C-alpha cells in the first residue's frame, strides 16, 4: 500500500498534537499512544523568585532589628555612664562639702594649736576679727602669748569665730574667719603674722567690712600668695566650718570676746600676769 503524505498533512498533524494548539483542551499534552497527560504549570521560577525575595526581606528585617538593638544597647550604655558620672560628681561634691564643713586638717575641734602639741597645759584664746577689744588685746598681750608659744612649754589654741556679723559689715566676721582658716591651711607659720595684720586693718564695727579682694591683698602682704588661697577666701570655702565652730562656742556659754581660758577655765585676769598665774596653778594641779 502506498501512503500519500503531503506537507499539509504533516503540518496539520504537528499542529494538532502541540500541547497549546487551538482546539486542544488546556492543560493536556500529547504522549505516545495518543494518551494525554496533565501539563505541569510553569510556576517553578515564580516560586524560586518569591522564595528568594522573601529570604531577602527576612534578612533585611533581621539586619534592621540587629541595628536597632545595637543602637539601643549603645544608648543604654551612654545613659548608664552619664548617670554614673553624675552620681560620681554629686558624691564628690558632697565629699568636698563635708570636708570643708569639718575644716582644715590643721584644726582640732575648731582650734588652731601652736606651741607644745602634747602639753597638759592649754591656753585657749577665742577671738573675732571684727572685735575691737580683740584687736586691742592682740596688740597688748599677743607678744606675751607668742613668747609662750616659742618656749614650747604649753599649748596655745586660737579659736576664730564669726560672732559679730551684721548687715552693715556684710558678714565680715564670718568672711574674715573663713579667710583665717584658708591661711592656716595654706601656711600655718604665717597665720599669726596674718592675724596681726588683719587686726591692724580692722574696720570700725559700724562701717562696711573689708571686701574679699582687700582680704586677699592683706593675705598676700603676709606672704601667702597662692591662687588657691585667694579662691578659698573669695568662695567662702570654710564658711560652714566657721558657722559650726561659732554655734558650738555660743552654745558653750560665750559671753564676750576675747575669751581666755586655761585648761577650760575662763580667766578673769587675762593680762600676762593673770595668764602666768593661771598656768602655774594648772601645773601644780597636774603634778
């Protein structure tokens, strides 16, 4: 038998057997033996693209979250350090204030001691740098007391208070007493010459007190030129210390300045002769 195959027949057969030929049901493909089978939909690439995109989104989100976490950790650390620094500064300021209120280390219980530090006989002089009677006493009896210091047989305690403050003198008593502590801290050996110079420059009780700048100048004249001392004077560094010592002294029954005591007993006769007699009596008691 001779089969007659024409180009049209071949093309027609190929076309009608193509999976996407017109007239063929969608989703069907040609197989051997004329059996049709489902055609796999072409969505593998879409799934891969979608999967890759989702993975990138997740990675991006993780990166963003990690960055935010790092920023938060850094911010918390900065805040923590700032709080710690502020607390440290506050504690340091509190420590400085407490130390200033306690007074310079050269003082003991509000007194600045000269002479024999361990002597059983203690002469105490309480004075106010605004007190005219104190200035007079220092001029008349001061040299005798300084002689006792040089002999080194007794201890001499000076207590400088701020008792005579007033609006007129702009709290000069306390300001001068604060300066006294500043000078003692800086150079104890120059404290007595400085005190004598301050008494010689003492303003009248009814007048304005010396300004801090003048007190600084007097301090320099006494040979205490450190900038730290000037700062101590103008800042009122030991104001709380002076207030505390003054209040304690007043509670102890202070009636006047100067007040002179030997071993805690106030002297009625504060002349050199009276001091000498009181010291001798204290020595007899101590034996």
